[in-house]
């Protein structure tokens, strides 16, 4: 091969074109492998311990209320007492949780129309993806969400689909009350949905309050439409922007949502949060397990070298 000449722009260009650039190809050794596993193990265990500590610092109050609030028509409001044992620093997040509800079912996930949710008026023929809830008759929708206007039963259901039809409609009132002091703490139900969803994905069609059976721009609806990946899930209902001192409290719950059809459970949750979100022991345990396995692998490699060192690799001192 000829050496680079003045005609070449520079040595690098010549080497690049001739594919003779210098390269470094690391060759793993037993020592480097053990070091890598040890470093990975320490990092993962450190993160796991940090997440565990942060999760333990989160204060959470959770109670099941479906057994105490049978579904009635019209729905009845129930006063549910509960106790807070530790001070909950603001903001305090209000959640509801459903168990045994499979929002991740393929047919359920598909049953919606994104164009309609974005404010476009669609005909019945254009809503095939929403099957089996395509018309108001399919969903049993008779009155618009203004509470007055009757709906045409053969008109397109708006919003259509199984996800919208199964909308969670229990209500937790506008506040919770400390029964020891009589102080009420307001629940802020705004800012609970993803900003991108509110601005870009959910818009009201013309005359929405007379053609829709529910308000598709309501943040509770938007939160519900972002489906969960597991059958046991919680969704944000609101926020309390005040510290909650220890004491006895009560919340007024209006029960409309029937979970008996799928053997489900309903929970009311108050929780503080940290930089990583709410209480999450699974993530902390996962980090600890991975870190422990990495350290175990490092020990096994070291022991293997001591017992029968390979001839082509240097033995540890």
C-alpha cells in the first residue's frame, strides 16, 4: 500500500478512505469482568437503598370502600371516617384505585376514536373502531351532559367506545374534613391530567354540552382514558395543597361505580410523594435484587479463578 502523498488532503482522510484507521478492541479479562460486576452491583444496591428510604418516608392512607357503599339508583352519598397517624406534607395527592379491572385488554384498548376525542364530528360509519359502543343506543346514553337535552339514540355516541363507556364516576366531594378540629381541606381537581393530553388530544366538538353524554375535556375523563398497564391500578383524582396533621377525618363519597360485575375492589387513597413519585417498593426491590445478583456473579467468578485458574488468563494475586 502506498504511503500518503501530498495529493492526499491529510493522513486521516487517506486512512479513513482506505479503512486503515487505528482501532481499539477491548479484550475482557477475568479481572475486568469482576470489577465491572462489582461496580454495577454497588450502583444498583445504592439506588435500591435510596429508593427504599424515600418510599419509607412517604405517608399513605388507603382504605377500601366498595363494601361499605352499595350501588343504589339514585346514588347515595356516604360519610367514611378514616385516621391519619402522621403529618402529611403538602401537596397531598388524592387517588382512587381499582383492582381486577383489565384496562390492558386488546379489544378494550382499541375501542376508541382519537379523531372524535380531538373534537372532530364523526359519523356512525366512521366509528368502527369503537365497536361495540358506536351509537348512543349501544351505550345506553339518553341525556346530554348538560342534564337536559335528550340524545338521539341512533346518533354517534360521543365519546364512543368501551374505554369511555366504562368511565369511573364515583365522586369524593370537594374536600375532606378533620373531625377533631372541624377544619376542611379542599381537593383541587385541576392539573391532574397530562398537559400534552389536555392541549393536544382532547378537544370539545361544537355544541358539546348537547351532543356529548359526558364532557370529553374534563380532566377526570382524560385521566381515565390514559389506560393502565396492569389490572390493579390507581388514578389521580386531585391534590390537597395544605399539610394534613394527624387526627380523625372523614370524606363524603358518592358511589355510582359498580365493581361487582368484575369482582373488583375500590380504594380511596391519600399519599405524599417524592422526586420518584409515590410509594414504590417494587422498583427499590428490583434494584436491590439486580445489584445483589451482580455482586454474586463477581464472587462466583473470583472463586472460580481461585479454584481452577485458566491458563491463558493471569491469576489474581
